[in-house]
C-alpha cells in the first residue's frame, strides 16, 4: 500500500512526467553511446591498464595534423608502455584524429590552450607514473623499429646515475664576454661554436663525431642534451624540481636541466640514434616565430645569471670531462 501511495505521489508531479518523457526521448542517444563504448572496448583487445609503465612517450603537439600518421607509425614501432599526447590548442582537427588513435588504457590525450612546451611537458611528466619518459615533438620522424628505445633503456640500466639521455645535440654552455647586447642580434657560427656577442656562447656536438667517442661507440657524457628525443629518469628529475617554469614558454630549459642534473650528482649523456626532426611546417616556426628573439634575449641571459659560477669556473665542464675519462677507461679495460 505504501508503494502505491509513493508512486501515486510521483505521478501527480509534473516534474516526474517530464523526467519520464526525457528518459524515453533520450533512449536513442544512450543506445548510440553504448554502442560506441562497446566498439571502443573491443579495440583494446583485452588490454589492461599498466600502473607501472617502464617507459612513456610524451608528444608535444600543435597544429601539425599532417604529421600524425608519421608520428603514429613511429610510436607504434617503438612499443612505448604509455603514450601521452599534449595537444596544445590545435585548431586543425588534430585532436579528433588523435582521439581516434589513442584507444588503449595507457593512452592519454591532454588538451591545453597554447601554453607551449615547458609547461605542458612538466604537467605530463608529473602525470605519468613511468620510470623513464621520452620527450618528443610534433615534427619528429621516429625510427622504423623500437631498437632506439631499447638501447636507451639499456643505457639507463648500465648507468644508474644517468638522469637525462638525448638523441640529438649535446650542448656545452661556455663563458660569455661581458658587454651590452646589440639592438640587432647577430648570430655567429665558428665551427662547433655558436654565439651572440655578450649574450651566449655554446658548442654543439652529435653523432657522427669528428673525434672517436670517449667511451662507448654510441654514447658519451655531455653538459646538456637538446630534445628531441630526450629520455628522462622521471623520479630523479622530479626530485631536483622538474622544469624551471620561469623559462616558459620555451628555450634554454634543456641547458638548465642538464646543469642542475650534474650539480645534483647525476649525469647527462647523448647516444647515436637515427632520428629526423623538423618534418613539415607548423608549430612555433609557423605561428610564433616573432617570439623567438624575445625568448633568446630573456632566457639566455637568465641561464647565465642563474648558473654564473658553474659556467664561469668550468665546474660542470670539468665534471663532464671526468665522467668521459672514466667511461673511456672502463671501456678500454673491458
């Protein structure tokens, strides 16, 4: 009797009829969503979420939809345990395409609003539980197989104090001359040395090297490694503070990361990998090129002021030299 009275009171309320008709009218949409969820679940092929991935790819992405098939083939071939795509406000339909591809439990698509790479990388690294993360860009052409990732993990296993491993340029920041920077900057290159007078001086190296490797044939230590690719031992990196967000939105954070790693007792290295960059036009070069000079002036000066003693005294350069000497000795003995 109580149930009859209960339902009678409900039927006497206009809101109850409205909810009933809304439920019936919404049935086709619910059915469609249920079918889509079932289709999405089927794509997983029974895969389960991995709470402790060994290595995760983090892809910084901005309006390069044409590069997605190339990137996806490389990511699949690399066999990462986790893939995180940071879509930083694309308006070219890239988000929808990524969404159609990232269907496994350890696939993530983050959407941000033109924050650039330092902030989005920092957020992604803090999100992932992976032991090692690999920072990638939207214009990278990854190798056709996963050996490059396997080799990176072997090096992290071989050298427990290795925090950062790059596969592109190694950069050594050199002491700069004091003086006023010209209103119009002149970028000069002399061999491996690049500089803007009174702003910065650095040398770059990469494989193949002009001189034999100081240790392993495909690896040596360096002051810093410029992405991409850049592999990072995630927890150790977070322990030293992660990215210095004051360098945001971009530039010089690679060098800052390397110097801080060495100062904290870790090491930075580069290794030989068949990796192609700058594929296709878009991203920063197409849409934010006017910000480059602003960041060059601001962040190079900031880097020198932050690490003035370490750069001027050659402290980090000496650490790198000692590490490479030990690497050479170990390799020769082996």
